[in-house]
C-alpha cells in the first residue's frame, strides 16, 4: 500500500537514526536487541548505588475480566464482559474499537484507574502475581498533553528528573539520562524549543505527545499504558509517535495503547491487536493475522481498503444509522456490492464475529498462553517512583513554577501593567487628597476602591492557575511528588511577583494621593495591599482545585468577592449590617472588612480635618473613625493586618484540604454510594462485595498513599 510523502519523510528520519547493524530491533546476526536502547544500555551498564529501576520484565495477563458500573438509578451495566488476554515484554499491544466499545475502560482496568462507581471481576496478574502497580514500574500517559508551555523540552524533562531521581544520584548521571531520553524519543531537534501556549509559538502536537511519553519513561518503567496517543495528530505525527512506541517496546518494555482509528502505516506497527465491540472481544491475537481471521469469519478485507477501517466498519453500528439516514434522504444512491458487510446489519456482523472468535483457534491460543504465563511466578517489580527527598521536590517545584510565572506574560506581567494603569488613574482622581472636610469621604472611597476592585483583578490569573493544576494532577497521578510539596512551592514562587506588584502599584497610589505621611503608614498600606492580593490568590487556587473550567471558576471567584465587598463596612456601615448571617459571620470572614478597618485607622488616626465651617474646630481622625466609619479605635491596626495574614494560611490549608478530599474522600464517597445503590437494587446487605462476585475497583489514590504518605 502506497504511503503519503509526509510519512515517507518520517520513515527516512527514523531509519537514519537507527544505529548501524540494527534494523527495527533486530541485529544483523538475527539476534533480538533487548533490554535498554544502545545509548541507555551504555549509560546503565555499570550499575552503582544510584540504581533506581530493576531489569525485571513485566508480563501482564487478564482472564475473564468483567467491569460493571452503577448508574444513578441503581441499575448496573456491564461495560466489559469476559475479556481474556495478555501483554508481553518487547511487544506493542493495541486496543481498538469504535467509540463506546470499552477500550479506554479496559486500559483503566488494567492500570487500576477505574472510576469509583466501577466494580470488576476476573483476574489481573503481573508476572503471575496479584500485585499493585507501583509508580515507575508502570506508567500511564493520558490523552491530554498537560505541559507547562513556557519551558523548553529539555527543561521539562530535566525538572522531572530532579523531582523523581534520588538526591544522591550525581547531576551528571541525571543529565545523561535526560539526554538519552530525548534521543530515544527523537526530540533532539526541538530540545531547546519551548512547549508553547496561547502567546508562545512552540513545538508541534506530535512532539508534545512524545514529550508526554518521555516524562513517563524517564524512570524506565517496564509497563507502559497510553490512552489514544495518536488522537488529534496528523498521519505523519501519528506514525512517528507509534514508531517511537514500538521502539520503546523493543527495549524490553510492555506497551499497551488504546488506538481509535489508525492509518494502514500505523496499523502495520502493532504486534498484537485487541479488538472490542460493546465491551466484548471480537479478536485478540497477532495484528497481522487479523486479516485472516476476518476472512475466515466471512468478512474479508477488500484489497484497497485500510484494514483498520475495515475492522471498525464491521463492528461499528453507527454506520447503519448513517446509511439509513442517507438512504432516507434520497440524496445518495448505493450501488450493488459484493462486500458481505453490505448485505447484513452491523449488529448481525458483530454477533457473528464474537461467536466465531469464541470458537476459533485464536481464542484457544490466547487462553492457553494466559495460563502458561500465569503459572510462571516472576519477580516482584520494585517501585521506581519518585526517590527525591521532600526538600528536593519542594525546591525543584518552586524553581520550575518561578520560571513559568516569569516567562508567562499573562500570569503576572500583564496584571502588573493593569495594576499600574489603574493605580495611576486612582492617583490622578484623588490627587493630593488633603485634609479638607470633603477629603474624609474621599479617603474612605479611595481605600474601598483600592482594596476592593484592585484586589478583585487578581481573579484574572485564574486561567493560569487551572493550567498549573492540570499539570499537577497529571504528575500527581503518576506519583511524581506529594501535595504538600506542591502547595508550598506554589506559595513561595508567587511571593516575589505579588510583592513586586503590590509594592509598585501601592507606592504609586500612596504618593500620588498623599495618604497619611510617614514610613510606618506607607509600610502598613503596602503590606495590607500585599496581604489582600495574596488572600485572593489563595482563594482562587482553592477554587481551581475543584473547578477545572475557566469561566465557571472566574464566575464563582467573582461572586465570592462580590459578597465579601458587600459586607466590608463601606457600602453599609458595620453597625447597620444585618447581624444574622451578614454581620456574623460573613463580615468577619471577609478580608475586605479587615483590610478597610486597618487602612482607615492607618490613614485617619492622628490627622486633623477641616470642619464644614472655618469657625468650627478641626475634626480629629479618631472621632471620624468612631462616629462615621464605626471603627473601634482601641484595636490596633496591626491586629487587622495579622488577621489578613492568617487568612492566607487558612486559604492555603483549604487549598491543600480540597486536593486531598478530591483524591481520597470523594472517590470513597462515590464508591460507597454506588455500593449502597447496588445493594438496595439487589436487596443485599453485603457492604464489602458487590453482587455477582464483583469486587470494588481499587483506588489509584491508595497507590499514592502506599508509595508516599504525602
């Protein structure tokens, strides 16, 4: 079958990078090149005390695997039914099927990533043993490439190496491993190019996918799962990615990937094919033998048709719906065809193929192979997850986050420009406000605007927060580091930018308006502004941990801030605010309330203001505070400031708590609800085992807890 020019170009590049004497993993003398790639093998030939990955291969088997999910009404539905198969080292196994066939569910079941409302039965063995998949031993590459767009490819992989490799491992060895990974994934030409984001032009989609894979193979896992690695890529990029996966499998790894609809060139790279339809096995065996299977079953592949297209055409019922629609519209005429699939419905074809497979030699051979592999008790694969210390993780994350923030124009730099423009506007409107009678309310409104609207603009950084949370969730699910290290690093890395923003904008506003003179008053104003902005940042990070949508998160954050401003004591004086709910507790948990209380005291206490008539005595600031703004002058302004700083800590703790809840508590609650609904539907009181012998699927978070407590 002829290949398109772009694919031929990719093939030439791959062949040019193959070491002399080796073609597709086979040496000239006919021996299989196993273990690591030539460069990696050279790097790790002499093992030292810094060894972090064993040489044990991963042989995965699954027998009579069934996955059942509970629906909202308590009804149950089998999404996988009686699947049996295996995956061996040195092979690339493709899971194929139409949308909704269960290929992603099978991948999740094998990698222990099933949803909390899923229950499974059957046997899944790794090297003949029931064992948990530890990080580093097994890696999972998601469909989405969640990467920091401001970092280069080399920086991205280098930071991942620092986060996960042992502290005692010399940086020269870490750097050598990083370079070998870059070469192994064919990323040499773009190693010093940024990943790219909304304002930075970066690498292509195929290169991003290879970077995502590179991050997970850095620890040399023996078992690699990939969820649709070619989704959204052009034919050349999809071929390059799949060829890379095949090369990884030739290094002795076991690679399993779900593929939606590969081209003929990509299909030729698969070693084994697992074809699914409606959660049932249509075919499992050598990919090259699938042609013969379909021909024997009565559905031969036409000469000029892509084999993967033909296989999916035979088992995708959506074709019947489209065909019926087109016939009904009388806009398309169907000519007579000898293709058997045109003579029967897809549902009949699926039943025929599933029935034929169950009685075929392919099914018997698969079951015999599963039994053979399962009887061999291989070595237990040691964990190859993060070996870096907590301090190294926190330091590396802080450095990486700081670099990302400094390079991302939309993170803080754009906000700095807007802050300066807004504070200049404030300064010109309230220029040299003075101590006249009218300046009393002017000072109050100025403070209200500064600590209300200026801090309100901090929600503009929410999209950047969400992107950072996506990267965290991907890395967290693969055990790169702990939650505490992330929260601490996120807090520390943001501090220099927040200090810079509030110092510059606060200085402009303070001296243009000419607030209460004196360094102490200036310092308090800047610190209060810094604390208020930091509280908003902490609040928005807490929202980002549970709301992944940009628009929804901004709306929620704006709504919360709007309520806080409403009870700040400016729009309605403190004593006039209704006491139930609004005064107690809303005004006291509003940082605007404490910021205005403190700034009013900082600005008015100690000043004398002109009265309405020149004949009347001047009005002291203390009198204004007590009688106009209803503020307790006996409470120190530093108490108000300390309350705001304590809110920073509280919101960061909430941020940490929300992450832990989403990881541990939420899956447990969903699983508990699913079990209760199932029990009520089936009339059983068993709380540990679901009906029909199905056991509740293990939570991936348990593996995180077992691997690293924090």
